[in-house]
C-alpha cells in the first residue's frame, strides 16, 4: 500500500514542475522536496537545495493554499539560483520583483491571505454595516446592506483611480472537487459581478480522494477578497439552511431536488442584488469601470485564464422555490468557514 505521504509528495513534485513551466519559464532545477512536521509552512534552503512544506499545511489546508506557499518558496529558489542574488534580505527587492512579475503573493509570511490578520478600517466598517442587516425590520436590513455596497463601490472606485500600484491576493473558496455544482457557478458569478473580485477555475488536487480536481480561486485587493469570502460563506450556509427547511416543509425524501433548489436560490439572490446595486450606483452617480491593475495581475498569474462559467439546470418546482427564497435573502454579518479541518483519510467523494 502506498503511504499517504508518498502520494502527496508525488503530487507536489508534479505541481513544482507545472509551476516551474508556468511561472518561471522552466529555469529552475528540481530541488529536494520534503514534507516536514513543523510549524513553519514552507522553507527554501539554498545550502541543501531543499524545498520543504509542512505536514499540517498539506493535510489541513485547502490545496490552493498549498500551491500559494509552494510558489512563494519557488520564488526564493529563483532569486537564489537563477538570479544569483545573495546580498539582500529574504523578501528584498529582487524577491518582490520576481513575485510581482508572476502574480505571486510576496508577503513575508509565506502563506496565503489569512483572516486571522488585522482587519483594515474599510473591512471593519463594512462588517458593522452588515451586522446592522440582522435587524428584524426588513427596511432597516435592506438599507444596511445597500449602505455596505455603497461603501464598497466608493472604496473600489478610489482604489482603481489611485496612482500608486495596488496589492492583490488570492484565496480559494468552496471545496476542491472533481466536478462543481451549477449553484456554485452561479455563486461565483455573484462574487465577480458585485464584489470587485475576479474568479478563476484553477487546477487543484483533492486530498480526500487523491485525485486531480479543480477549485474556485478569487483574486482582488485584500479587503475585497475578505468580503467576497464572507459572502460565499454566508450564501452557502444560508442555502443549506433554507434547503433543509424546504425539504422538511414539503416532506421530501433524500436530496434529489437539492441542487436545483440551490441553483434557484442563488439565481434569485443574484437577480435581487442586481436590481439593488444598480439602483444604489445610480443614486450615487457612481460608475464601476473595472480595475486594470487586477486584470494585469491575473494575466501574469494565469496567461490562459478561464473565468467562472454560467450553468443553468432545467426549470422545475425545486428551482422555482429556491429562486423565490433567494429573492428574500438579505446579506447579513459574515459567517466564517475556513474549511481547514483535518483530513482523516484519503477516501470518499465530496458533496456538491
């Protein structure tokens, strides 16, 4: 029987080769790759030519985070072995330039964006507004949600027009799967259409099944990525809660109608959001023209990028019921779901 660690190392080697071609033009020489049981997420050692990742990172975190740490350490290898720079700090000018040219997160932590870091002022203000959306008075809840969107819109227009270069980060949302459900594609469309991030369907690896898979990667400013992650978590949790209530109310057995119900729910919420955000933008006289800096970041990161696609299932009672429920949803304070619980075994498919 092949050990779990051997399976994971084989996959990491394959990803090192992919990233060497995609990010570094094939200029890196294969290092010694190891998985170690230690707190540090990743490390490049020039003296031993060893690139190591932590066991807890590979097992407990989303695969997108594993890749983020891997490419971060490969950037260190590039600076050391290709550029031959040895007289700068680890995260000095050469390292930051290498990362910027390739769409890699250059933060010194060597880890993907983490919600445990200090919040910015804009995120705190938006959190407070979304907390007000918990009001039992529908008009107050709706006003709070619209105020949060108005603040996001103004903030992003200011950022996009600023002369200084902006910082962009990436984060995976949802589960790594071999096949994603239609409702998840509709949800990524909501994020890309209304929350100032871009969504890319990226190759990944499902640790639970030891099979190739795909994942949704969102990219944008740290504040927008944080907020978009909240929105994903909120709608995914709310959708499951409303589906259970619908199934109980109508005495349904099994989950055969779950996916069309959830797709309908996300569609209904998207339709409602489109109307409200359009009205808010018109009232404020604000026009969102996109972020050229983010477009450039994504082109460097994924030159042959595939964005989120729209999937539509056949209409039916479950879809119609979900759509009606989605039109009643008010975006409220965030529900965090890091999705980083320990993986107990490499077995069994994920649920869509």
